[in-house]
C-alpha cells in the first residue's frame, strides 16, 4: 500500500525507484485526503508491481508542496525517472484512477 516514510532526499527517493512513483500530497486535516486512502489501496492492488505509491504530508514537507506547486489537496503527482509526468487534483474513484494511470505506467 501507500508508504508513509521519512527520507533524506525526496529527489533521491524518486530517482532511485525502478517503478514510476505516484505521490499523494495530503494533510491530516484534509477530509478528502482521508477518502483517498481506500482508493489508493485499490489502485495499488490493481497496478501492483507497476508503480509505487508514496504519501507526503504537506505540513511536514512544506518545501516540497511549494516546489511542486501543490495548491489543492489531495494532489497526486506521477513521477517517472524523478520527473513529474502527470498531476491529478482532488478525489478520483479507484476505477477512474486506474484507467487514467494504466497508459502512464
């Protein structure tokens, strides 16, 4: 499932990944962000071994939220080889999200 992790370098974590990385930018106080948890679990189950899901708390990593221009929560950003290639703002149902991501991963 989505991994809550501490890291020394976000960029290093992205570039070291063999798989595309879907980053869920969220905040604890964000209701729609909590709605994404079971959705991302379903996406992970369906796209297992094709992408990695990582959750980033925008309150703890404000500099990343600023760098990637995260103005709405939740925001999902898909990274390939360390570069952002797709962005989704707001809640999307699991089926729609899987369909959207299938061609990108």
